[in-house]
């Protein structure tokens, strides 16, 4: 099942004195998150505040999500574009940059049993993980139709750091440009031009956050023409300047990124490589 997911991940957050902390999720692929303890409040730019619920889902994002939480346990399921196509089966562009209550949205009804049952009366990480794994194994067994190889081809081209333009991405994916555009909107949530900008930005952000000796200028991806272009992208994807973000507390994401880099090999979901098991479409 690895081709469908970034990871199944458990995050345990303890905040002293019954307090709460605030952090930002970077632009990423779709996620389902289930909580035990405090239910985080969230905010996407330009949208109403999203009050905490027991399970929420986000479509693919191109903007930072601010969240505030107290002590809680979180099981997250990171859905790669192939996983979105397989398990959610909705046009991703209709749900991009959105957050939902799993209990209320009809298109998320298949995941309500997962959200309801993942946590038992006793904390048991292995039992909880096994429950999530079985849920998706059963879903696959009930619908064994083949995956569209074009999704994996687009994804492999997208994460190639040598690919910097839509034309290069189409060539790497062995797809006509109009097919690439359609596939990206439907399964990745955004047009290929914006996806490539997001990749370029996230590569730079990860470089900076994982190497405390770097200044921003030393972390900027080679596809940027100059620092001003990077600053524009920072405002586009994070809603603030690089200096503002550098001074923001990162009580959760800094450690999450380091753990992901160590155990998964990709510090953020947007840079997670798909399983290389596709045959490019002619």
C-alpha cells in the first residue's frame, strides 16, 4: 500500500499546565487526522476559523494552515495523489485548500468508521496502527481495479528536482501538456505550474529548517532566478515573509520534520517520492 500514502503517523503533543500552542502546517498533500485529547482549532487564510473536531480532513494545500492545540494524540494518514484517487475518488481541485469535518461531509462518510474506532480505551500504538492498516487493506480488497499509471508518472516528474517547467514535466511524464494539466488538477489539486512552484518552494524551506547554519539565501532552490522571486513565493505559500516565519515559534513542526526526515527520508509530505512502479502511458 505504500504507493498510496506518505505515512501513517502518530504525533503525541504534551503542553504543560493545560495550555495550548500554535504552529503552521506547510503546503502538503491531502490528510486525514484523528485526535484523542484536545481537538486542534485551525485556520486557513481567507476562510472562517475551523473549530476542533474529533477527525478532520484536508485536501491538497498550497497555503499554510495555522493550528492551535493542547495536549493530544494524533493519528494521521497522508494521502498521495494516487491514494486520493483510490480512496477519496473526488476531483482534488474541488477540495484543494479546504478543511472538513469527517463526521459531516458526505464524501468522507467511508472514513467515519476509521475515525470512530482507531482509539481504544487503552493507549496502544501497535493496535491503533494495525486498525488503520486493516481499514485500507479491506478497502483495497473490495475494489481491486488497476491504478491509472498517468498519476504516478506525473508525480515522479513533479518531484524530480531537475524539472522546472511545465514543458519539462510533460516530457518527463511522457504526456501531452493538456493531459498533464487535466491529470494534475483532478488528482493533485492544482495546475502543474503551481505544483512546480510549490515543489521549488518546499525544497528551499526544508533546506533552511533542517540546517540551522543556513541563511535563507543559502537555502534557495536553484530554479529561483533571484531572492525576490523566493520572497514572493514565501508570501504566496506561507502568508508571511521569510523573516516573519523565521521568528515564529515552531513547537511542533520543527521536530515533526526532523523525525520524518530520519524515518521516511522526506521532511515534508510534498517532497515524498511515490513508489516507482509505473509504466509511462504512451
